[in-house]
């Protein structure tokens, strides 16, 4: 695959952006211009970069929610004549924040970056926008983050599509590298992985057979940098190879047990996957067991994950168009990703206490509501 000479990249201090930076350098980019919002972010990126690549990376600072700061970059991007690929990874990725907090970056930031690229790149420039596989025009967005991604896709296509060589890349849930398991930040599915591994709740509300779709960060980075096979919209997802919720939970617990056994740690309890009907039934009993606090957390998690881990009547499966499937199957990817994550947790995972819900949870598993 041919590499762009110059890459202008936002979000390089984030999970995906850093993988894009490393992949661009590995694939021979002559210059990567990182647009970051702080010295602290740049220090973090620099600390992770191999010394022999530093000469090919430069930084410009701007908060992408600020018109003035992005305006100040106009005319200050190096090598404006070089064939350029712009990759927009910066985003507010929280699934729980309101529109007021996510739109200024996820929609406004995307448009400001597109304006900058249009104004400052003299050669015909390719512009890759990272959206999400869960942005679906035909459906109501699950949260403000998803709505903002849909809106940004529309704004970019409608307002910049004729002037920029635009493509939209839509990954499902991004996890670590397919070989090393490494990713700079643990977002997306990682909070759920942690919750299962540390047995933080007695159960998850989900249909056991619903899918959790994960893709390795290197597959997404490679796709974003692929300037040869330039498609307007691509979804990167495991599709029908995605693990079911039940498989995901059981695999994480087995991997956790194995990781802890090797360190002579006591076994942590298994958590249950129960569906909405079983959950509602349990709620009647939970009050008398004094478990309402733990179940409040279960409920909160269910509403955040709702739709990603499909359950109840409100969920829906991923129906991607123009899909690319990474070569590694999720069942082979998860052990690599888990090991890298667990090794980063270190003492936190080794010293995880047996949860307070442990004894009553046996009751939870015995409940049969048919
Ligand atoms: N993670 C997933 O599972 C997933 C799945 C599908 C799609 N995506 C998409 O992939 C992209 C990257 O996600 P990620 O998980 O890598 O996110 P991330 O780790 O949270 O990284 C976000 C990046 O955006 C930067 N940023 C935040 N606010 C900014 C601002 N106001 N101005 C400039 N930069 C700002 C952050 O910089 P700081 O270091 O300063 O915070 C960081 O570099 C996003 O577009 C996301 O929607 C992610």
C-alpha cells in the first residue's frame, strides 16, 4: 500500500490517533503533522515515539473547538505543496456526555479541521474522517456521541464533499493491536472488559446471544492510511464473526482466571448474563436482599451499553454497509488484547478484592424465571 508523503493528523494522543501516527511512520510518511490541544498531549506522544522517528513528526497546537485557535494555524502548516492525507481522529468519545459537550468537537471540530485543510493544502488533498459503525441514518441514535457522529458525516459530505476528496471510515468497537494487544487509551469496550474482569457487578443485562463487535486498532489505522483503494464510506467490523455477549463474558473471565492463577491470586466469582425479563424479576427480590446498590450500577451500565450490547426491545444489531473484516477473528484477538490490558493493570487486577455481592450472587444464578 502506498503511503502519503505528508499526513496531517488530529487526535494523535488518543487510542486510534497514536496507532495512525505509528503506522504512518512505519509505512514511510515523510512528515506527520500532529494537531494537538496541549503540551501535555504532545509530551505523551513524544514519550511513546521511537527516537529515530522524531525528525519526521512535528506538532501544531490548537483546541479544535476554538475558531480562533484553528484560525491561527492557517498558513502555519509545513510543506503545503506535498501530497497530503488528512486524518481526523480527535473526538469526544464519551457515550454519556450531552450534545452540549460533544457537538462542539465532534461536529464543529470536524468542520474547522476541514476548513483548515482546504485553505492550507495546495495539492488535491485526501481527507479521512473517523466515524462509528453504529452511526445509522435509518435509526434513532443511541446517545449524543452517536448523533454527533451522524451529524458530522452529513456536514462533511454536504458542505465539503465537492471540494475535499473525502472518505468516512466507520469502525465498530476499537481494541488493541492484533499482534501486541497495545492501545494508548482504553475506551469503548474496555470499561466493560474491566467490569467483567474485576467482577464489579453481579450480572450484566443482555441477551446472551447478542453480539459485541470488536476490531483491532491496527486494522483501522491501516484502512485510514490506505490512499490507493479510496472508498467514500467503509465500515470496519467483525460482522458475523463477532463474539456473542455470553462468549465475550466467559472468555474474559477465563482469561482473567488464568492471568490471576499464574500469580497465585484467589479466584474471583463469575458474573451472570441475564436478560431484561430475568432482570425485572430479580428487581422484585433485590430489595429484600439489600442489593439495590449493586443493581443500580447494573442498570446504569445497561443503559450506557444499550444497543452496543443489544438487549431488550430497544436494542438493534449492527447492520454495516460496505464492510471490511479484519483478518484476525475476535476469538483470537481477545486473548492478545486482554493480556496487554491485564499487564497494564498489574497490581489492580492481581489485588482485586472479592466483591461484596459474592454470596448473594449465587442466589442470582439460581433464579429460574423460565
Ligand atoms: N474507541 C472506540 O471504540 C471507537 C469506536 C469507533 C469509532 N471511534 C472513533 O475513533 C476516533 C478516535 O477515538 P479514540 O478512542 O482514539 O479517542 P481518544 O482516545 O479519546 O482520543 C481522542 C483524541 O482527541 C483529542 N481531543 C479531544 N478534545 C480535543 C480538542 N478540543 N481539540 C483537539 N483535540 C482534542 C484528544 O486529545 P487529548 O490527549 O488532549 O485529550 C485525543 O488525542 C474518534 O473519532 C471516535 O469517534 C472510536
